[in-house]
C-alpha cells in the first residue's frame, strides 16, 4: 500500500490518496488468428482461457491447441471464458466437449457463457447438459469442485 501526502506546486494541500496493489494474475502468452484472440491467465491452481472473437471452422483448431496445451499443465480447474465470443458454431462446441473429455480426473473444466451467441449453440447441441456452464468468471472460479453450474 502506498500513501501520498503533501502539497501541490501552488501550495494547496493535496488530499491523501491510497493506492492498493492487488496481486495480478500471471498472464501466459496470447494467441491471435484473424477474428479470434485467446489469452490464458493463471490464478493459483486455475487456468482461465479468455476467448474473444468468432469460434468457427477456421478458428476452432487454434482454440483446440490452446486448450490442449492448458490441459497438459494439469491445473485443478480450466475456466473457458466465452463472454467475449460473438459467434460459436458446432466446430467450437466440439472443441469444448473434447477438452472436457480429455481433462484428467483431477482437472475440472468450466465454461462462462453470458450471451445468446454462446448460450444458444450450447443449448441447441445439448452441450450445456454435459458441460458445466456459469454466468460469470468469478462464479466459475469460486464454485466448489464438481459443483453444478449457476444458470443465473
């Protein structure tokens, strides 16, 4: 914590301000392909894979590669945050289901889906019945291990 106190150049008192430094998540490299950006962040035993853009036939292999690399690190939980995804087709849904199947018994895979662009494909393919889907990243990270999803 840093506290600043003193006077301005004009001699007026400066109101003390407090700056609190929170630990920031350790970011791993970002991956970018045309209309898709994927960023991986580490929060102790949890990896958060933030997906931004369109997940379709062309970009789904990149998501597959990032999820596979994340699973090889054997975290306690992988949270795939789809809240910034503007389009998700069956190729992307298949990648998510595949990651869920490939997770080791000690790894819990969660999704964050907040928009129609992601919730509708998950519901239409009934993937939401096999995957744990949360309405916020905080809920997905904080949920007890193997707990049911919060459907909002």
